[in-house]
C-alpha cells in the first residue's frame, strides 16, 4: 500500500471516529460538543479531497468500504441534526406564543382598573 493510500485510509478512519463521536453527542443533544466537530470534519474532509484529487493514490479496498460506511454515518448524523434543529425551532415558536399570552394577561382590581401588567420575561423583546 502506498503512502497516499495509507493517508486516505487513515483520514477516512479519523472521519469515522469523529462521526461516531458526533452521533453520540447528537444522542445526548450536546450542542457545544457537536459544534466542536465542525472544524475538525472540515479539515479532515479537505485533507481527504486533496489526496484523492492527486489521482495517483487510489484508495485501498478496505478504505472504499470505510468510505461507504462513513457516508452512511454522516447522512444519519445530518438527519439527526436536522431533526434537532426543527425541534428547537418548534420550541421557540411555542415559547413565543407563551410570551405573547403572558403579555396579554393582567390582574384587575375594583372598578376594572388595571393593577398589574405583566412584563416580558422571555423572548427577543424581553
């Protein structure tokens, strides 16, 4: 196996490791940890593209299999991340509705005079 083929195999395996760690972070919904993997994945993907672009180092058969598994893992992670993003967006909408409802509530005293007006406690306009 050539040095280029070894580099391809090693980079794919590093990406597999990062993808697996990212999957675990997604399962824990640990956004801070997920963000840490972005730059690492971009760097490793850039290295892999550079070596593959040379064309004189075809990946070994095991690297090709790993690349297929890596692609599957990254697609699964992308779907999990999209679901997390959608859930966050839905939660934000629910919170905005709660804040709007809170703003429209108040307590009235005798003779229907307002005694208390709710102040915003959450949201963008708080």
